[in-house]
C-alpha cells in the first residue's frame, strides 16, 4: 500500500515524463510558429525596404536628369513627380524639399565610388597622405559638380537645425564615414589620439570640411585645394603658434 507521501513522490517521478512529451511538443510547435512568423515579418520588412530604396533611387535619378537638362533652379517638385509618374504626395513622403534630392544623389555617388576611393586611399599608410589622397579626389568631384553643392549644403544646415521634416540625417552621412575609417586606421597606428572615438573626431573633421566648401562657394577661398590643405593643417596641428 502506498502512503500519501509515496503517492506524491510517484506523481513527481512518473507524470513529468508524460507531461514533458506534451509540453515539449507544444513548445516546439510554438517555437516553429514564432520563428516562421518572425521570418515572415523580416521578409516583408526587407521587401518594403527594397521597394522604398528603389523608389528613392528612381526619384533621385529623375530629378538629377531634370536638373541637368533645365538647371536646378528651373525645376519644380511638381515636374519631378510628373516625370517620375508618381503622385506629389509620394515624392514629398520621400523627399520633403528639393534639396533633399540633391543630398540623396551626393550620397549615392559617394556610396557607388566608395570601394575605388578606398583602394586609392589605402595605397598610403600615413594619415596625412591618406587624407591628401581623399581630399584630392573630393576636390575634383566638387569642382565638376559645383552647381549642386549650394543645395546640398543648404540641406545639411537645415537638417542640423532640425527644420526639415522626416528622418534626420546623421552628421557623418556622406564623406564623414570615410573620415571615420581613415581616422580609425591612424589611431590604430598611434598617429592620432585615441581617447576620443574615431566617430567623434570625424564629426569635427566633417564640420571643418563643410566649412571649407562653404568658404569656397561664397568666394572667400578661390582655391579649393589650398582651403582643404588649411583645413587639414588645423585638424592635425591646431591653431597654436608653438
């Protein structure tokens, strides 16, 4: 005869094996269902993001073709939407102002050429030489596309002031992320201080870079190469006379 304590012990030594089969089966089904739902969500998200990126690229390319044919100032957002065959609301959802289209194009250009750019930069080891190679390429590009730079800089300043609706741009978007890579390499070699993150230093350099472009565009500096050299000297050596 099994007493009360023995019955309890029997329940806890036998029933768990039976219950665990059911629990494990249900758990596995729930896990599989959860994973399937998560993968579906990821696939839908990826599909929406690809569709969004494709639309942005199409709108950017359409706008730049119109700017090239008619001049930036002569093209309206309505013309861009009509030529791209989208509703004006769709265009404004992606690009709240015309300058944003130029910014998108500039960043697409940088992303497209980034690998070739890095190949050229990484021919050099020393920070100053890497930066000179980068700035020489940047100078040539800026001079070839000078007409679009005022719109790009206006957009960057509007973003900085938080006056453009929608998702904001990171300070390092554009050439700034290239600065990060060059600075990090120099920190690893002991050429630059490492008590500040590469991203932190790159933000300072990115602001100096945009400032050099603004001086050049306003006519305060007639030689962009010389302006970049001054910028680089200030970044590396500061303004101390010693």
